[in-house]
């Protein structure tokens, strides 16, 4: 049995584009007795890093957290004592931001600061600030889950009615940008052991093998019970009612119009090939007009909120 070894008790960040399996991976990992990550996403990491770029500012940091949905909707926070307890712990710490974050994220799962387990955050958009997270928490670990852009784009369209064109553009853009960061911060130096890329499709089809490698990465022993979920991980789509990993929840794009699949393949052409997703129809890369993208951004904003209102979220 391996020992828990995230150096200096630093965080674990699960990142990836939305509709790529970040939630499923988090819920599976939370089945392990040595891992506890909040089921509520933080969405405040970028602000927290910006506020504390030069030196730690407790009041502003605390203000950002308590204004967040993460804090407001979490039953474990004690609105009367959090400030005092946290201030006392942070004041005694050498790395104040790390201590601040550890308290917040451990409290969020009903644990105490002195309890030893793997803690962290699953917020998909942290992928966009991966370089800043790595710089600030060099001993932290990152698991990046990647999904076939064709399935991911169709899922985004089905779930929120968002534009397939823009979904493909964002997949391509964020995969390219994250690959550049990973090359700079992980592949080129001794930190390579702090980054792991997981394919969504492989998580579905080879669950035990992939999860064994994830556990090795985290220096903990694999637990076969991890693959059975306490409750369905998904609110939408084919896996929405399942408490198990739905192995056939892939290559759903084959059910869509060929023209839509072709469009995604053209926009993501080189990036998807680099990730091992071979185009079926596309023979070349297609660029997306910037004005069209801006129009689609506004469109996506409205259909996303309208979709959530209809669904009651």
C-alpha cells in the first residue's frame, strides 16, 4: 500500500473543458477513502491568484470566497467562525495562500485542516489559468481530462443548444494553449510527474487500468470500489441516470449529421490528430471568422441561460 504523498500537502486540480468528464472523474476519485474534493466548483481561483500576485491579502481573498456560489451554497461553512479560525491559521503559516486555500477546500468537504487526505478543486475553466496555478502551487498536481471534440461539441449543443462552431473553436483553442503550458511547465523540467492527461474514452472503456494509473500518479493504492458511483454523476445525456461508468458513452457523434461532424473535424483538425482522434471526413483545417465567433459568443450566452431557466437551474 502506497503512502499519501502530495508534497507539502498541496492541492490537486482536475481540469478540462466542460462536458469532457471532469465531474465523472471527480466523483470516481471521491470514492477513494484518501480523496475528498468538493462537488461544488470554486470558480474563484483566477481572482484569488490575481489578488495575491505580489503579496497575500487576507481580507480581499476572504471577500472573494464568501461572495462565491461555492461558499454560499456549501453547508459545511460556519458563517460565524470561519473568518476568525482561518485568520489565525493563515497568520501562523509560511505559505499563507496555500494555508488559506487548504482551509477553504478542506472545510468545504466537512473536514478539519489537520486531517490528511488529497484535497483540491474540480473547476473546468481552471484549464485557462493552468500556468498561473502551476507557478503559484509548484508542488500541486494536475489531472487534465480530454474528450473527443466531436462528442464534446455535440454534447455541448445537446445540453445547452450552444453553437457547434464555437464549441469546436474553443476546444481547439484551449487544447492548443494548455499543450503549450504543459510543454513549458511539465515536459521540459522535473515537474513532469505532477501532470497527468486522461482520455475520457479510455476512462470509460478501460476504467480499472486508467484509474490504477491515476492512483499511481497520486501515490495511493487503487480501490476497485471507485468505479461504482454513490449517485449518478451526470445531470444530462446518456449517463444521466447511471451509478456506474457508462462504457458506451462515446462516439455518439456518429449519430449526428455528417456536415456537423465535418465542421468540427475541420476546425479542430491538427489538434485532434495530435490527441489521437483521427478525422473521418475532414482533409484540411478550416479557420473560423472572428466576427462570426463574436456573434456566436453572444448567442451562446443567451441560449445557455435560457436553457438553464427551462431546466430549472
